[in-house]
């Protein structure tokens, strides 16, 4: 995953982080980095193929005073060539988060 940390920032992502049990809703701005990552098979199963996936690293900057920075890493086979595609992946994640909070 070191490749993600070394990757160049490809854009900035903005979204509203929903409130939680002990957290108020707030606006978040993150830098987005993307890298192709190769997953190697276990040494016990060398007959399996390598798998190439997209890694996304999102790191918040300009964090409000008293807040913990939001840093997320996503591994996906979805395309991540534009910030719009990354924004869509975040929206999918936030929708899932809302469902989990409901239940």
C-alpha cells in the first residue's frame, strides 16, 4: 500500500460526513491519490493468478479544530480515472454507512 502514499494527488474530493452517535455532521475536503495495486497469491497457493485492483487513498486537510482527520483507503475494481468516479465510490460508501447506522 506504500504505492498509494507515494502517488501524486489527482484531485480534491468534498462531501458531507453524516453525523453519528457521538459526532456531528460536517463538511470534509480530502486529497485523492490513486494507484494500481497487484495482489499476489498466498505462498501456499502459487497456482492462483495475480490480481490487479485500483487503490484510492483519501486524506483530509484543513481539518476543523478539535476534529480527527478523516483518512480512507478503498480497494476496488471500479474505474478511478477521474475525481467524479472517485466521488461516486464515496457516495456508495456513505449510503452503506447510513444503512448500517439505521440497523
